[in-house]
């Protein structure tokens, strides 16, 4: 995959459903300008809640995308799980959690493994 200069990507299987890739991370070498458009649904999942908060500064360094599990309708535990993913990514790349955005898509009502 060809990425713009200063960006990198990582794709892996983290065991959400099967042996295919279900985790993608796109990282900028430095914090950069960021913007987002989000659902207006009152039932937005934890990924939306966290990414709305984190993008308020109009800056980001990473976007993590998890497929096969939307983490929606998972309550406080789901929000804590999403925060844990964001914190792990931030630690791994050496940035503040507020500069990590998260997106999830897939099955509704299941916790991350």
C-alpha cells in the first residue's frame, strides 16, 4: 500500500472473529491536522464517543480501525475497552491518548476479546 510521506500503516489479526485481518493502524510521524464527521445517532458507540472527544483539538497522530466487532451496545465496559485500545496504541507509538482516533465496525452487542 502506498502512503503519503510521513505516514505508516500496520495490519494484523487480533482474534476478533477468524484468521483474517481485523485491526488496522495508520500512524503519522508527527501530530497533524485532523477533522471528522460523525453520526448524529443518540446510540453512537464508544468509538464515536472517544473519537469525538479526541478530535476536538483538531489534531491526531493515529487512527485505529477494528473490524468484525462494532463494540456498540456494550455499556460502560465497552467504553472502557475502547479506552484501553486507544491507550495501548498511544503507548506503543509514544503519543498522548487525545491524538488517537478509533473506529469499529461489525457485530453489535459484543465486547472486544
